[in-house]
C-alpha cells in the first residue's frame, strides 16, 4: 500500500506543525506563560481526537 503524494504532504505538514507546537509549548512553560502552554495542550488534545475520528472514517469508507 503506497501513500499518494497529497496524503504524504499532509502527513509531513502535520508532523512539522506538531513539532512547532511542541517547541512553543516548551518555550512558554520555560517563560512561565502557563496560559499559552495550556492552549497548546488543548490543541494537542483536540487534534488527537480529530485525527482519530478522521482515521476511523477513512477506514470505514
């Protein structure tokens, strides 16, 4: 099963976005910006559930 180029591009973009968000969360924790760190954590959780839902729909359909 080979990945199509658009799907691979989306995967690379999501990985880059995740790394950037994680770096932002680490910096905000180090600087004491707990509200920003909490917002990053909320985005991680929401993204996790959205990705799981998308994967389930892709397998079912």
